[in-house]
C-alpha cells in the first residue's frame, strides 16, 4: 500500500508543477520578443517587396528586427521593428536611399 501512496504522491506533484513549468516557458518566449520571421512576413505583406536581408540587432539597449527590402519599384528600403513589440508598425530608416548601406 505504501508503494501506491508514493506513486500517487509523485503523480500529484507532477500535476501541480506542470502549470508553473508551462508559465516559465511562455515567459521565456515573451522575453525574446517578436520573432524575426513574423516581422519579415509583415514587411513583405505591407510593401509587396522581396526581403534581401533580415537580422536582429541591438539598438538603444533593446533588440530591433532590421529588414532590408527591395520594393516592386526597384528601391531598397530598410525597416526597423521593435522586437519587444512595444511599438506598433514599422519605421523606415531615413537617409539611406542614396549610396551603399553597410550590408551592401
């Protein structure tokens, strides 16, 4: 009988711990912020262009998704999206339409 009680106690502990483990995993995903691929899809959809390069870069103490796109008109644009999701929408870099970007 004691063996069955021990087994039931172990199962009860596992069942009680499961929600806490799941919450920790959700919080870890949230800390990483918005996935780069999600930002890429949104920029592709909004611009109708082709993504040339996408990367996550540090800027001002936070991570920013940086997406370089060639538009249907043939112009290269660079968009930055706050990876933490604290700002809505994309911000196009200004002053990069002439000359070469450091990625070129």
